[in-house]
C-alpha cells in the first residue's frame, strides 16, 4: 500500500503476452475489485482458492487479492493431468478454482471435486463459469476490510515426497514476510529494478522475487513461458536488471547460437536455484554474463535457506575460493542452517550429514499431515533430507539427496509417483525409476522395467502410457528392460546399484 499511496503512477507490472502495462494505482484497483468480486461469490477468509494458469499479470493480481483477503492460494501446475489435479483440489479442499481457458480441458468433472463451489475463467468463459475480467469490471475498487493476522495461512504449495503423494506445504503470512525480508536484504533490490519472471508461479521459487520487487516499488515483467529468444529480447528491450532462473534456463541461453547479438548489459544479477548447477556450466555463464550470478538454495518447506553471493562466483583466484563454486553458499540472513550427523552434532569438514534449518522461513507444517510434520520438523529444526558437507568457512556442499526425489529442469519428480503409473500398465511386472545425469535437464527420469513373463513391450509404449497419465515433465525420458531388479534381503529394490551404472 505504501507504493500505491506514494507512487500510484509508477509501472508495477508488464505482461508481454497480453501487451498490458499497469501502474501501482491501476494494479491495486484491479486487485480490490477482484477481491470484492470474490466476496460476492461467497469466498471468505481461510477458503482455499486454486489457480490453474500460466505466468501473467493476472496471476499477480490473484496472488495479492487472495493475500489481502486472508484467503489461501493453492497454485496448480497447468501441465498436470486431470487425475493429478483432482488429487490436489480434493486434498486442499479448495472451494474455488480460477482457470485459464486453455486449461479447462484438464479440469476434473464436478462430481470428482465436491468441495469446489464456483469456477472463474480467465478468457472466454463457458456456461457455468464466472468471467474473470467481468468480475473485476463489475465490482468497485474500494479497499476491502479484512483483518489478516501474521499466523493466518497464506499459501498451500504442494511438494512430492518419497511416498509419491504430494503434500501441502502450509506457509503463513509471517512466513511470507520472512521470505521477503531475508531476500530483500540479501539481493538489495531498489525501486529502479525491473525483474523478469520466467519460472512458473505454480512453484515457490518465483515467490520471493515477486514479493521484494513489489515491496520496494520495482517493476515486474511476465513472460508466459521460458523461451531463450523471448528472454533475450525482453532483457534487451525492457532493460531488465534482475532475473531469477533455474540452471536449465541458463544452459539453454548459453547454447542459444545468437545470444551475442543481444545487449544484456542492463542485468545487475541473475539468481539460480531449484536444481544442481554443474561447475563447468557456471564457468561458462560467468564468462558470458560476468560476475553477476547468485545461487539460492531452499525447498518448498523452507525457502530460501542459503546463498552463494556474486563475490563467491569467481573463476580465477586461490584454490580455496575457486572450490566454492561447487557449494550452495552459507546461511541466508535471519536463517539458521547446519549440517548434522545422526547424533545431531555439527559435522566437521569432509564429514557428511543432513542439512537442517530453523527460522521464520520454515513452513507451519504439512496440510492435514501431523505425523509427516513431526517427522520433518524436530525441536524447531526442519530436516531437509539433503546430504552435505562443509568447509572451514561454513560453506555448505550438497553431495546427495537423502530422499530419492529427481530434479529435472528445476522440477521435483517423485520416482514413486512415476512407478505407480507404470505399474498400471498390464504388461509390467516390476519397475524402478531413477534419475540419471542429463546435459540439458541436469537429471532425466529413467525407468528400469521388468515385464511379465512371456510379454513384450517397447520403450515408446511405456513412455506414451506415462504421458497419458502424468504431466509431460514427469514421464521417463528413457526406458531400459531388465530380466530382474536387484533387491535387499528384505525385498527393497537397490536403486543405488541401478544409479551406479550411470
């Protein structure tokens, strides 16, 4: 509200897809009208509202309307399939869904999502759905009166665990304030900054850049999706100063043949996270962009945790400092981070332990999963499941993941979830899904399949089966058929042996 009062005519958002530019005053008016419209539809404080849409200024409007109204944002990845979306809506007990017209086809039928009372369509609204733009235009822009407390639930992002069942991560307004404050100090954004949003808002990673640039009165530019040429054109034409990315995006830019034709001199920093960044790729990026890269490490349950700043991104200097390119940095301001062994003691350099973190950035817990919450948060410390070591200066080096989550192109993929789908195939006897190294995606999903005796199938058949039942980024990139899988004496598949082949 400070920016609305003091800088109502300053540009707040630019959407390249819709050719829309809104000032802080115009943006706030649309947010208020939207919230008043939601109230008339019966949505109240504490209600869960799901969004199935791509990056756009309207996503930001929805985010701030729900936050201002004390409602709970439930982001849903538009790449998911009907079965996956149905689970998320039912798990969150969403009372409303806001959906883009391009994604109506993947919405479950009303009988499968009984808690959903109303639907809003962004675009041409079919019968039975409210029209998003009409809802805004038909309601007044007065400030709604809603009392919101810092411990009220604000967002419910879903993350996949080792069980393969997505868990709702409860973040409160206090969590959001902590995330914004911590990153604002670390990244030193200012009102002149123009940030580029390319990561989908169905993930938690783009949340902090949105918060801090709105907080200081900066400008937010939205691209519908990541495309190397579109990104380079936007940076040059809009004089982008800050950009939050994932390693896959940087790799695609580095491999784009015409990148040197674009003027990228306006960039002050590029942050990256969500997946491991190969050191050799980092060196190439530093050579191209200069010393403007910043690494952020975190997880949906606590974001961010550590930071590797620009001054530690060097390719020439003492061996000790050069080695820090392989680390995820040190704890972010106002965040505590430790690497502990099984006895709960801080590890010494070279010893491997688990990263744990404590602070207001840590989630409230898992939605309707008290036992999972207790197993993850112990005495205020969140156990990340990431295995790491440290150096004498307390830089943290991730060496593996205790959990078996595959990170492909910045996306977290549960092997169990993919396995459950493959097990639905009538010819499959046994399957193990692992992540294997991939130059483009960091890791790629690979399925190791044992067919039923006397049966035959092709890799394409298994992949297409997954494609019909899972989001595209979750399906295996490759399939290998084996006569049998290695097992422990208790019957568990020895995935370590499978991974060692690659």
